């Protein structure tokens, strides 16, 4: 009986090792593909949010990591991708989080040119209610295009809210929480940029080391 138990235990242990190995191989085998898709998504976003001809660096490989719960909505570091033309700063694409969406966190990116003009906003990930809160997604409605060319300055701070709160941005019928969260997140991202613009562009490039550590598989 002991031999049978020992044999079965050995078989189960071996099976567990093999299964763990296969899972690990699958994970690492798909990581490159996931990262490649991420890079392609970034390139598409940059094309949409940063004016063509306004930069000549490789933005997806030029960034800094920043953490700000107050302004960027998360304790997790976010990327800020930098656009430069012959070395001179022209724009940035800021990853940020709206932590207070109706159904949880909303991940988005905010394009900023000049001092604080929004070149565009795109939603990366959300769990908002289909037919209601999901109208923040450009694939569902054009609501998010309302941020294009908007500027934040001391004179128009109150405009950065949904109309129900006295601002200029439309809310959705039956779903005010979601657009309110996005408007607030975009506003805070611009404020962060205004406060830290010089530091953002003078900091060392952290994407270059991140990219180099993964090899050249994504070029």
C-alpha cells in the first residue's frame, strides 16, 4: 500500500511540475506577442493624438514613469510618452486612471500640446455599462472627441465639468458618473503636466532601458 501511495504521489508531483512548466512556457511565449500588440496600439494612439510632423523621435521608446495618486488616479506608475522635434519638446501622451467610474477604474490616455492644450483623449480600458457608460469609448460614440483642442487655464477651470455640474461637457442620459469621472481624470492629468512639464522633458528616458531589456523583438 505504501508503495502505491508513494508511486501515486510521485506521478502527481511529476504531473504538477510538467504542468507548471507548460504554463510558464505559455506565459513567456505570449509575453512578446502581448508587448508587440501594445506597441502597435501605442503607435495608433500617437498617430491620432499627436499632430503629424510635430515630432521626429520614436515616442513609444521615449518616456518617463510617474506616480501620482492625486493627479493620475493610481499608486501604480504611469507612462508619459514624450514627443520632440529635433530635440525640442512638442507634446506628450499621458497615461492616467479615473478611479471612480461607475463600474470601477477607467484607464485612458491624454494627449497634450504646448502648455496645456488637449490634442485628444482615448479610453484604453473600462468596464462601464453597455449602452450607457460605454459611450466614453470612441468605438461606441464620439463623446470623447469633445476634449479635442480644449485648454485648461485659471479662467476656465469651472468649465472642466459635466453640464450637470455647471461645466461644458455633456453627460449621458442615465449615466452621469462615468463622464464625470473621465472629465475629472483628464483635467487632473493636464494639471499634472502643467506642474511638471519641465521635469517630464528633462528626465532620463526610462522607456529606452525598458525596451532594451526586452531586446528588439518589437521593431
